[in-house]
C-alpha cells in the first residue's frame, strides 16, 4: 500500500488525510498500520520490542541479534534518539516511520561516522488512556536509557512529531525539575527536536491553510486526550505556556508553510528565544504541510522530503560535534 500512496497526487493524499478523522478510530488505526508497517525482513530485522513495567517501545538499529544485545551495547553508541510518534495522542505506533528511521541511522553513519540507534516509545493512546499517562511514560523511557543502561545524556536526543513533539517538550519541562531533585539526578539530553509539534491545546481558531490537519480533527483529538478543560493551559498539556529558561540543550523546531499549527509553533519559538534557548528553525517551503519531513507520504515530493529530512539529520550530527 505504501508505494501506491506515494505515487498518488499530493492533493489527493492531503484531502484524504483531512477527512480521515471521520472514520471510526479503530478503522483509522488499522489503516495507518497497513499503510506504514514494515514490509520486508530487512526492515523487520531492525526492530526489537521493549516491554518494561511502566512503558513499552522498540529499539531500532541494524546488526543487532536481540534486545539484550541492544541494551548491552547502548552505552557504546555515539547517539541514541528517543523518538515519540505523532497521531493526535490517539493513533500511530512506535515503528510507523521505518523508512525515515533507517535513513537517519544510515546517513548519520555514512556521512558523519556516528553510530546511532533509535528507541521509539509505544506510549499509551487516548481515549483508552488519558493525560498525563503518556507524559509519564516518556520520562520513564528516558530514565531507562540514562539510569538503567548508563547511557550518557550527552548522547541522547529527544525527538518527536506532532503530538510526539508535544511529549518532547513536556519531557523537558519535567526533566528540568529532576536534574537535582531526583536521586540519582536525571540530567537534560544533548538536544530536542520538535517536528511540526502540537504545542497549544487551548487554541479555538486556526488559520485557513491547505494543510493535512483540520481544526475539527484537532478538536476530536484533544477531547480524547484531556478530560478536564481546566488543564488545557497546564504546561504539561500545552507546553507553549511552559518556562524553558533553565533548559540549556539545543532545540530544532520544524514546521510547514501550510501548517495550521504554524502560529502556535512560532509563538513557542519566540518563547524559547526569549528564554535564551539555542534554537535552530526549519521553515518548510513549497507548500509543505504537517509532518512532511517525517514521512514521504505527507510530502509534496520525494525531493522535498529528502532535503528537509537531511537538514534534521545534519542538526542531530551537530549536537555531537560541540
């Protein structure tokens, strides 16, 4: 299904995405899985499932026999990317971006000689699980890397798209209070990448854009995720309201030119700059929409996807050269 989708005109893919929320949730979850699940043994061999007491996920890397080996060699890796996927907190799964994940790992190695792995969080989805469960799971996953496996925080990048970008930001907000208060302390990572992040769940009106997201879709998602409307301005729900002044890891923030989340993302970037954070911004061109650099299915062309995904990869490499 993946090949026919990529060959379909982008205008058709965009319209299909805009109305997908009208399907029953279980149907749309299944469609996402069918459209994105690994097709070949070459892809499947990279995936090793993780199941811990408080969270689940997958370890993604080449040339590993099993999870035990992945955990044993983790401290020796040059870079580990802790990834949280998008899907409005209600859908998606941990290895739905295998095309991009493999490209990231291969390019980091071939272009920068950086040995990288990805740990992708299988966080609990709503409406079955409400806020703040996913937030807690993201911190527990980071703690697993740093405390349980002994990976240096200087070798870890937090990254996520859409709702996953929200979880990256809320993880940082939780970590800033754990640097000294936790025993042992839980330091900040080497960097944080927010790709088309959904950062403000209080928004009632959105700009008219030719995006793959719609206002109605976001309203459905947030009603499933947060039951108490009084919590919408909580920075752990809407991190655009958070204080990042004590967070000194570099940020990478990307958003599309036709992104309906564009105003809130630009507000977030301005807030980071006000708080003295180091921010690299990628503003998509050529009618780019939501998560265009995360999956080629959502990009206007293969060339645009590869160009901007490459910019993301180069930023990650730069965090290891400082």
